C-alpha cells in the first residue's frame, strides 16, 4: 500500500512539473488500435499526453514499440482533474509480441494504471483510454508512461 501511495505522489508530481502535448477532444484521434498514437517515453523519464474523449463511445489508443534491444518495464497512469467524482476514465493494455501473438486487453484493479508492465524487446504495448462514465468532452485526462530501466 505504501508503494501505491508513493507511485501516486510520483505521478502527480511529475504531472505538475512536466509540459504535455495537447490536442483536446480531437474527433477521430487514435480511435482504433490500427490508428494508435505513437508515444516515446524517455529513459528513466516519462511521456505525458493530455487529451479528452469526445463522446461516451470514444476511445483513444496509444502505442510504444520496444525497439531498444533490451527488455523494459513500463508503468502507466491516468489522471483526471474535474469537479465531479462521476468522471471515471480508465486505461487498458494489450501486449503484442514480435512474433504477432498478443494478450487480451488487461486492466488494473482500479482502472487507473499498472506499474511495471514487462515489455520484451521487439514487443509493442498498446494502451487504450476509455470512459466508464462519460460526462463532458471538456474533461481532460493526462496519460503518463514511465520507462523503468532494467538493471
């Protein structure tokens, strides 16, 4: 539990100190896995993306292909700041291995992120953002992707 709180504080701190790309509620933005927006997390750093969903049926897909030649651990988190507790965005993940096999979409227990997803060299991690309860397209989410170096 202490680790989870520490991770939450870390992601929140990084969000406050990091500039992020913005393209709020872009209709047609990365709506399918084939159209996934490519992200490039920095070594031992993070990539954040701010976006919003345009409707209750909208989903946004992101991908990162591990072309580093070594296995990596990736953590993801989604943060939503709004004035209602009804806004429930969450993220799912799918791992596609270099031989074409893939996992089913998997979610964290609370839907807010997963720490240390093992991504072998050559594999692609897809991340899907969706809404459990859609409120308004003006509600922005921040997606954080952290690349943990393997020792």
